[in-house]
C-alpha cells in the first residue's frame, strides 16, 4: 500500500470506529503489516494508507501488535522525552514528551479484547499511532523552538505532497 505523506488532508481527519471485524478489515491489517515491514517502520496507522478506520500496528523489538478501536484508560503523571519519526513525515525527527506509562484497551486482530499496561517505547509507539486516528501528528507536539527549526522542511514536504496530489 502507498503511505500518504505530510500535507495530505487525510492525515488530519478523525478515523471511524470499526463496527465489525470483516474480511476487509482483516485484509487491511495484513496489507498494512507488509507495508510497515517494507518501510522498516515501528508503526503504521490506517489513515496513513488512506483508510480512515481506527486500526493501527506497532512493531517494537520484533513484536507486532495489531490494534483495533483503542482506548487509553490511564496515563502516568511521569513523562518521558524521546526522539520520534513518522513514515508520513520522512526526514524529520524530533523529541516528543509523552507519558511514560499507559493503560490501554483494544481489540486484537482476532477480535479478542486486550487490556494491558504499556511503558517506554511500547507506550510511545501506541500513543504516536493513536494520535494518527485523531488526525494528530508528532510534529504538532514538539517544542515551539523545534517547530520553528523544522517549519521549512515541513512546508517543503507539504508542497511536494500537494503537487503530487494534483498530478494524480
Ligand atoms: Co506516524
């Protein structure tokens, strides 16, 4: 699948809940997993392949998590700041502050309800991908100074994306 890039308005839309685990959704998850692996990503959300459904994958330490209709139940007061990137925002990496630990609930790819506590990189990846379902990108969450420093690159990326969309 093609990964859409910064500047594509679909990345700013809110995704819809999955009502039923149909073959279409199962197929989407398989295709997204291939796409994520091909791009060597640590995560991929359905809106990044142009599908506005509440589905995402994370891949941390070789373990793939498939997540449907996620809910964040709890966030720790303690924060953690680490560098992030995004397959939809190539070439830009910035530090982002996020809760160190979260409690989450979601359905896995078989429809089983999972409730678990995630911390460190697992929590960070989950929150990054969850943001995609809300139309939020990691560059929205960087410090004001950092935002200034990357604004030129972001504008250029958005311009390229818009030109590409025009050609289609
Ligand atoms: Co991302």
